[in-house]
C-alpha cells in the first residue's frame, strides 16, 4: 500500500467529498472505471488501495483467521498452512492447520472452508 491524497472531486462515499475524513472512512475514486482506486482515511492522511479487477488477499495462517461467525459470513482469505492434500481435494471441507498447502478459504458463518 502507498500513501497519497485522493482527488476529492471524484471521491464517493458517505456524505459529500471531503479533503480529510474520520479514521477508517473508505472512499472510491471512480474517474477510471478500468482501475478504481480506494482510499482509507488514517485521520491525518490516506492509504491508497488500487482496485483493478482483482482483490488482493494476503496469505496468513489458519490460526490467524478470526472465529467463523454470522458476522463474517462470506469473508474470504488465503492460508498457507492447510493440511489438505491439494486445493481441489479439500474444496468445501473445513480448513485445518498442519500442512503446507496454500488454499483460498471462506467463512460459512460456522466454519472456515476451503473454497
């Protein structure tokens, strides 16, 4: 991630475009529909997330996933220590640690499953 200042003429979010916003406020610059830019306010500046048709899910460990719950139903992630023999063999199963398989996962509201 990089830091910068959004073009406030093209920021859409809660309320009118602003030069500074409360911490953790998210705005989108929709000037270029092929490569949207999202800005997250730090309260004193902005963090820029480039959105160009893909979502970056930094990999982590199974044990670092939050507990699956109704509040995170549909959340996605990537783990690097799944014990599944392969991603395809594990699709739909509850993810568990203990291996070295990199796997995309999602919360079904009760468990984290291999996607």
